[in-house]
C-alpha cells in the first residue's frame, strides 16, 4: 500500500503540476483502499439486511398475520432491526468510508496505518451485529434510535473513537492550506456525534433522567443524528462531488459559510419538534418549532449554492451516475428539509403528528437524500480505490431508476396516506377548525376506520419497497462483481450511462 | 489550517447552546419533580406501578409496542385526543410531565397506528378483552393491523381443574384447541395485561389547570375550547 | 561495482508493477477534473434580507408562545402571569361531559347503549337507568353483581364500582355527568342527577361489596 514514492517518481519530470497533484491523489486513494473497501462492503451487506427487514415490516403493516407466529420477527422487533441496520449498519459504515476518503483527499494527506481503521470497522460491525441480534431476541431498550442493548453499545463507542481520531489526524497532518467546505462539515460531524451519543446513553439508559426530561434528551439526540451527523456527511459529499464531476467551482464561498453556520446553530434545537403537543414545557416546544423554521435559511442558501453551481451543466446528468445520484440527493435534501420545517408548524403538526406522513418524511431525508448521495459517492470512489471500472452500466441504470422511482412513490404515497390518517384521527376538532363538514357527526371517527382507510397506502408502500429492493440487489451484484473480477487493463473509460465525446479526452 | 481552532470553537458552542437549552435547563427546571400527596385518599400520585405490571412493562418494551402506540395524551382542542376519551382525568391539559416521573423508561411513542394507551387501564376495565385482543386482534377488532401475539399464550392439556385464566371459552370456533386442552396466558402475557390495566393517569395535579381557556361571554357555553 | 548487474529495487518493482497499470492509473487520474474549489460570488443581498425577516418572524412567534417560560406549562397559549389574576371557572355542560365520560362505559354497554345480549344489559330503555335516582347512584358507586333482570331479560354479570372501592374512584361530578347523560340519551327521558345528590348518597351508605339486584330493589 505504501507505494508512495513510486507513482510520483515514475512520472516524467516534465509532467505538469496538475498531473503531479493527480498522482498524489492516486497515492492517497491507494492508502485508503482497504479500510474504504471493507467499510463499503459492510455497508452494502447491511443495506441488503436492512432491506429484508424493511420488506418484512412493511408487509406486516397491511397483512399482520405475515410471519405472525415468530416472536423474534414481531413487528415491533423487525421494524427496529430495520432501522438499526440501515442507520448504524448501512448509513454509518458508508459515512465513515466517504468521510475519511474525502478528508484524506481534501487534506492531501495519506492515510497512515490504515490497518487500524479496519480494526475499528470490524468492532463497529460486531457491535451492530450484536445489537441487532439483541433487538430480535427481545433485549431492545425501547428508546428510539438507541435500541441496541448495552452489551453492544460500548463496542460502537470504541470503534467510533478510532475512526474519529483517524479522520482528525489525517486532517491535522494534511498539506492543504485551505479548509474546504466539505472538511468543515466532516470535522463538525465527527465532533458532534460522540457528544450526542454519550449524553443520550447516560441520561436515558445508564442514569435515566426523571420523567419526560428523558424524552427531551432522546429527541435532541435522535434528531441530531440526522441533522448533525448524516446531513453534514451528505452535504460534504455533495459539496465535493458536484464541483468535482462538473469541473466547476462552487458558486459562492460566502453562501457556504452562511449555510454551514446557520445549520450548526439552528439544527440542533429542532429535535424538540418530535414532542409538539407532548408532556414537555411549552417554551422548549416553541424553541424547537422556531429552530425548525429557521432551518429554511441554511437549506435555501445551500440549494442556491448547489443550483448555481449546476446551472449550465445539467446535460452532464445524462452521462454521470455519480452526478445523477448526487443531484437527486441534493434536491431531496431541499425538499425534505422544507417539508420538515412545515411539519413543525403547530397546526400542521396537529394533523401529521403520529401518522405515516412522518415515516414518508423520514425516508425522504434518510433515503432520497442521504442514501442516494452515498450511492453516488460510492460510484465515484470505488474505481479510484480498486483501479477498475464498474462492470455494468445497465445495472447502474437499473439501480438508479428503481430507487429513484421507488422512493418517490414511497414518499408521495405515505404523505397522502398520512394526511388522510391525520385528518380522520383528529376529527371533529380538526374538521371544526378547518371549517370542514362533519361527516361523522360530532363524534370522533372510530379508530378502526382510520386503520381501514390507510391500508391501501400501506400496500402501495410495500410495492415501492419491492422496487427499491430490486435496485439494491442490482447495486450489490455490480459491487461484488467489480470487487472480484480481475482488472481489465484494456478498459480505461469510466462506466457511464452514455459516452459523451467530451468525457473521452483528458480533463480540461 | 489556522482557521481550524475558530471552526472548532464555533462547532463546540453551537452544540453546547442546545445542550444547555434543551437538556440542562429542563433537567434543572423539572428534573426533580416530586409526586403529590393527596390527603383525602392517603396516596401519593403518580402511583407506583405494581410488581407484575412493572414486569409487564418490560414485555411492552421488548415487543416494541411503542412503534405503533403512543402514551401521551394531547390537550383538549389540539387534535381529538380529548374527544376520544383518551384522557383519564377531568382536566383539559392532557398528559403532564408529572405523570411520568416514576418511570425509569418513558414510553411516549411517536406513531398512532394503534390508539394511545396512556389511560387504557381506565378506558378498558375488562382484562378478558385484553387477552382476546392480544391473542388475535381480529377477534375484538376486525380489520385491525395489529399483529397477533399468540406466543404470549400456551395451549396445554387440562390437568385436574381447568384454569380460571383459560380463555378458550371466549374464543371463536376457529381458535378452539383440541378437546381436553386449554389456552392460558403465559407469564409474559399476564404481566403485559397487568401493565395495561395499570395505565391510568387519573389524578388532577395543580398544573393540569395550566390550560388557556377562552373567556366565555356568558354562562352556559361549553367548557372546552 | 560498476560491472555488477543492477539489483532490482523491490520498492519500485512491486509497486509500479507494469507499464499497463501506470497507464491505467494515469487514465483514471487524467480524466478526473481538478479538486473542487470555492468560487467567490458575493452573497445576494436578498439572502441577507430574507434571513433578517425570518429571525424577526421567529422571535415574535417564540415570544408569543413561550408559556411564561414555566416548566409546568405545556399549553403555549397559557400565560401564568395573566392567569394568576383571574379565578374564573367556566360553566360545564353535564351532558357533553357525560358523553365524553361514557366512552369508558361503551366498552361493555356499547356506544349506542344497546349492551351485548346476555352479557351486558342495554342502557337504552332500561328501567334501572330511568327509574330511581338513588338506585342508579348506588350502582355507579359500588357496582352490581349477580343475577339481574333488565327489561325482562336475564343477566348475570359484574359491573365494577366507579366509586372509591373499584379503582376508578370517580368524583361526584364525573358520576353525576355520566348518569345525566345516559338518562337523556337513546330515547331515555329522565331527569338530571346533580353532583350534590351523588355526594348525599355516597355519604349515606358506605359499603365494600357490590350491590345485588335484590338489595337494590329494596331501595326506592
């Protein structure tokens, strides 16, 4: 792996400095190869496992007798296993890989002693495996986003400490004088996460706070995993790959700065919006609502930044898989966040709280934004660490279309279903407030009617899930094929959707 | 590189602000809320969860009931929780923080695929209904999407006297066990139902009056806003 | 030294491998665009204006919905300072309250008061409901067990006590409201029962076990 001197020194001394930089990048890529590959392979494995649990849970919601006799697969456990597999298995493994690959490249710092990072990744995966096994066995803590039992969580903490330390060391010993925007986001995420996780584990699991203070800590933590870990990693990836693939600079450094700091200040107060109307003080609910609403600022600012960077180059979407996934993710980020800000408004929360609408929203964020961005990142990173191209453009195309259409159907379906559910659950009060006719007199709609009316939406959600599963399988096949097949030295073009003329020539 | 310390400070204070505001301030503000002693009844509310019910709460947790059921009632006028009779007491406030102070694990929940359960013990006094519903929700609630929990019961040979806890006499024909067998809840099933029966917030603490009531222009108008 | 064959340098040999791999590496490297940079387009002024307006709106909202900053206030519309001055008690509609309370009874007696044949008696048209106030109040306070005839039909069940003994411990007001409700619903036409009446009967007969039909028939 320490091929440090060889490539650069093998270059003709007359090589341009640009090419020297590229050679340096290839050394950096090579140093990240094994940890990145291990983490990404684990991530893809967890994606498949998480998808299986997703399908099981989704089927159970409209066909409750499906696998109904197996206690270890009861909905409450299968759904939890799904969440933990896709969050701590797929999403975090992918985050680690993308985060330190980006950090190494942007800091222009070779990753040293990468073998220890593999050890960290192994610990992390053992922890997640133990945790999910525990959930299925009935040891779940029943605290949302912290369900893994206490015999698994210390392993996660240890693994995280190693990965975090490594990324910071890589940054510290980097040669780059300028700290690029992606690096701010990654450093911030790495710092924020352990603080969130420790406070949550201590104040809810190990030394529980009294009463609903636990709930405040719980949702401060869980929402900040989304806002202060996954969002920064996703944005860091977009801020890197968008200009990188296009060969254009990010539109405005000043917008990046405003976007970063407004996210840092507002996002972490927003978590209380999960408790609107709940047994917590009114002022902290209002603070959460205000923060959720102020999130419009970083979201709009980032959207402008990304959009203005893309303007004039939308044609590249025809060719580049990375770009397609990244742009889909970036647009979804804007939509998910604006939707989230709207959901925090008390009168809209009155309708959508506790309904399937929230589930649609969460998948818009973690899947349509974060997961799609990770897919795009992986499509870019793998050829550079394996020095091989993706075997099949058809599989990439299948992957993109099934997951994109799948998640759009998913979100639209559950949003409609959730609103219907919420309106029915909250008649007659809502009907009175909205000036709607009281279809059921002044009595509340019987609960079973709300269940019946949402069944069709739950079924459509299962179909969209099957579509997304096809995409994941296509991705996994392509991934494994790429890893196992021998390097074909004849192939030097990237695997793209189409072959444009300008991509054949060297970069301008 | 020299901007790094500044960035670090900013990142630190950003999270510190919300940690202080959301977590610390509220821990200080109501983190040591005490039960209220009612002299007329000679009890301190909220009541301690009785032994079997406490074990039943663990069953509730391990089966993941929170993913379909909430345990937080919203105030009158915000959603229809109040109209559905989900509140166990005669106050407009819905669930208050003090209702949860005895709980080492607070199970507020976030989804209402099923109804709110905070006061199910007050709303559903019949434990037989609970057993039938758990055995197969279709029995008591046709069309429900709650999964069956037959593994909280056991079918066993009747030895000597039939058990008073047996439920097969109340089950429809298609669930009947073979002759000479009875269906009884196992220990987890009994504990879970004991927990459900214990779920009631009936005491009206002083803070349950902290609800905005629109001033009525004349007497005779409805109380709830 | 000069006529010794040049020993291959293992570092260079193993890493560089062959011309082909360098060719390939170069191809991947060369087609990559340069590392991303930031542009320095100035921030549009409307963004700053937008941020200012947002901060203004949100501050107003927060101040208006802070519930006095009190940890004991969950209703954002409630202002503890303002409420401290008033002692107004809103007027209650017994039938509406009773209807809400009836949701508990509906589990057995059904939402439309028809009961379940042979299991739970109907309340609609029941002489026990529309008849003697004292009998009804006693049933609610202490429960009713054993054989019972309602509108000519036989029942043999167990109505729990809603007074102090049975775990419900409903107040005089709650008992009065729900009885008032059932006495005027589903075709029943009987008068209101006041909380005062419930209190009077509660103080008269303290008992620990449910009534039987026979004992109740003795009461007028």
